[in-house]
C-alpha cells in the first residue's frame, strides 16, 4: 500500500515537469491570497485614527509577512498529510479532470515529501520570527491579543500535521476561526482595544474561507471518507450537508442584520453588505440548486473578496466620521 502511494505521483506528473521555484510556490498556495486580505480590513479600521501609534503601519506589514509564512507552512504540511494518506491522489488524480494535479506538487511528482516538509518548517520558523517582530514593534500588547497570536500559531501547525486537528472533526471550525484571529490580532496590536464591530467583521471575514472550503469538501467527500477525514460533508448525507451549508449562508446574513439592529454595527451596515449577501445566496443556488459544486466554490472566492471590499468601505466611513 505504501509503495503504491509513493509510486503514483511519478505516473500522475509525468507530463509536465516544472521548476522547483514554481513547485514551491504551488506548494505554498501563494496564488490563493484570500486570508491575507485580513490586513486590509484592519488597516482601514485603524490607520485613519489619530490615536493609533506611529508604529502601526510597519507592525501591520510585519504581521502580514508572518501571516503569509505561517499559512504557507500550514498548507505545505496539509499537502504532506494529504499525500501520505492518499486523499490528494484520489481528489487530484486522473479520475477528476476538473482538478489540476500540478497544484499538488507531491501528487504531480515535482517535489519530494522531504522537500515539502523542510519547506514547511522553514516557513513556520520565518512566521514565528516575523510575528515576534510585529509584537515587539506594536504600539500595544494586550494579553488577549498575544494569546490569540500564540494559539493561532501553535494550532495552525497542527491543522493536518502533528495532532491533525482537521482529522478529528475540527476542520470547518478551524477554517473560520483562523480568519477571525487574523483580523482581531493585528487590530489588538494596533489599538490595544477590543471592538464588537471589529469582532463582527472578523467573523464575516472567517466565513469567507469557510464558505469556499465547505464546497471543496462537498466535492472531495469520497476522498475524505476514504482516509477518515471527518468533514461535515463526509459525515452526513448529501441533504444534511446541503442543509448545513444553507444554515451557514443564512447565519452569515443574520449576523450582519443582528449587528445593525442591535447597534453593534451602524444601522446602514446591513444595507452596505447586501450585494455580498445576495451573491452568497447565488452561490448556494448554483451549488445545490443547479448542482454545480465546483462553480459554486469558485464563486465563493468572489463573494469573500466582495465582503472584504465592503468591510473596508464600512471601516473608512466610520473612521472618517462620514457615516454613523
């Protein structure tokens, strides 16, 4: 069984060799930048404020660089585990022409397992150093923020490596919580404060990766079941999974509506975000009405990026006192 798994990539990737640099870029998923947009949401919330310290901008840049490195480590280790257990070979192999196997260098045979592990640990070390530098430079260091950063770093490396949290029923929760942390942590370092409005934005930001992740899980259900990776899609029926994703989609809108109605967010917040809410409904209809899960997944990236743009607009309006 082990020899079969390690022989498969040579067969799958025989057609298109590519440079090591390109393969490492693919391994780190540097073209998928959606988590990194968190820093733009935070910057829009804090940089217009006169009370924010002069070190906030360089701190945010260091935090972003560290964020990139930590996430590169996370996805590199995820690919190592997916290669070892065979799920990536099942999901990206010749039986699934919609998936590009070159996006998985271990499956394509363009990187070895040893190279991927070394790359992951190098990225993890760089991420720790950069986040440490961001903390040292930060105008504020509230204890809750330091705890969020420490937990995010440690847990991030355990997502599908080490403790393999995503193999113990925590995948969906982790994907959302990671997005929340990547907004709250730099905000706390910049302002030293906790904000209910920023928390709402952080949860909405975390919903973005979650809401294209659950569609990926829907497509990958057989591969995940085969290796015992308990995503919601793998654990429930197709109807149950559809209801779960529908509940997430509705819950996202209700969060925005509730924030506006309770005063946590400005009254106009729900109106501003209506285009993104409508596009989210379209994503669900496309995935479970039209049955085109992969197009729905792709649309999820657009929904997330639209939410980010609208959150930036909301923060600028509030920070500049244009709308209250």
